[in-house]
């Protein structure tokens, strides 16, 4: 079972620089974490680390309810909260709307991680996205997130060189360049969402019908053909919509919803694992345990002990 750490356990502050820099303690690996406040509402982060063991970092800090743009250049890690699990892959960009709950990040041994992140405050959202056009951008993202059952919106582009090549700049010019690139990155994301995420009202109608049917019948051993028939949609069309908007098929979505419900039931502590397995439509507890561990990275028994 992975041991859970908090940031002060893993990192130590480097007091030789003006901005916040934290170095990985030698017993855990190598690398650094940077944080630069480039304005009152925009913060830049850089994570360049490599851990010498599999580990789990917990974030218990109270978060500003804004959003972040995360650029994963190297490495892969898993983000987990109380109801969902998301793998962040290299060479991808993600939009992430923060919420005020405990989250976990799972890292693999000897996996080199290089991540750039720009965070925009809730105050920035209120002031910048105040007109109808910008509000529609936020609403589109949130509808997409709800449909995908994820805090993250994966954007199919990479901005590899946007934040590289700044080591030779002094602090003032570096912060100015970061601020400029932060706005450029925001523009690219808005433009991408406006022109590439096409959600027709008809498809969204089918999407919500299928989602509602699945959520109301999680105790059953759901079949794709049964869902399609109940929602009066062809299997091919249903699978196509899920692939386009969720980047997963209907079966994968069903498993995800079952696992989210399983984690909630385990935390309540009212049912044992066998009862939970049966409640979620699994004929065999071993099948449930396999699906749970594949999704969360830990067995339901370990999850139950540490709830």
C-alpha cells in the first residue's frame, strides 16, 4: 500500500531565491517545485521532479475556487478526489476548475515529471468572464466537465515551448514574460473550446438521457444494448457520442460511475465490501475488487481500512 505524504514531508524550502522554491528531500528523490505570483490573480507553478519510490501526495490546503491550465510535458501521474480519478498524460494540456476538497496525486517510482501550471483566481474569473460571450465559455467548460464526470477538460494541443528558455532572464523580465504567456495560454484555450468542442443540443439531449439512465440503474449489470434500447438511440451513435465527448466508451463510463459510487459507500461504512459489490451489480466480489483497484490504484480492502 502507498504511504501518503504531505508537501512538507517531501520538500524543503530553498531560501536562496526571491520566489518560493522547494527542493525534493534527498531521501525521496530529486527536483524542485517553483511558485511565482506574477499578479494578484495569476500564479505560475513549475514542477520538475523525480521520486525514488512510488508515493502519494495529499493536498489538504484550502483552495481559491478559480481555475488552472496545466501543461504536462513529461511523465504521467494520477489525480484522485472523493468521486473521480484522472490520469494526466505527457504532451497534453488540461483545464482544471479547482474545488475545496482533499485531493491526492499518485506518482510512480523513477517517473520524471515536468509540469507547468498557470492558476487564475476566482476574482479573475468574476472580473474577466463577466460579459455574455465569456460566460458562455465558462458554461461550455462546466457542461463538458459534468458530461465527462471529471474536474479536468483535456485539450488536444500542446504548448511545449511557451514556458521554456526563461532561466537566463532576471526576475522582473521573467515575471513579465510569464504573465504574457499566461494570457496567451488562456487565449489559446478559449479559442480551442470555441472552435473544437462542438456539443450540439440534440447530442447533449441524448447524452443526458443516457447518463441519467446509467446513474439510476447502477445496481444492475448494465449492457450497452439495453441502455440504447431504453434511451431510443442506436448503439453506434451512442458509442460515437461517448467517444467524442468523454474519450471513453459506454462500458468504461459505467465502470467509472460504479467506482465513484463504491468509494462513497465505503466511506459511509454502512455496508461491507460484499454488500457493496452486490449493490453495484457484480455477481462476483473478485470482479468488483479488480475493477476498483484498476480504477483507484488501491484495493477496496485497503481503501476501506483507510476511509
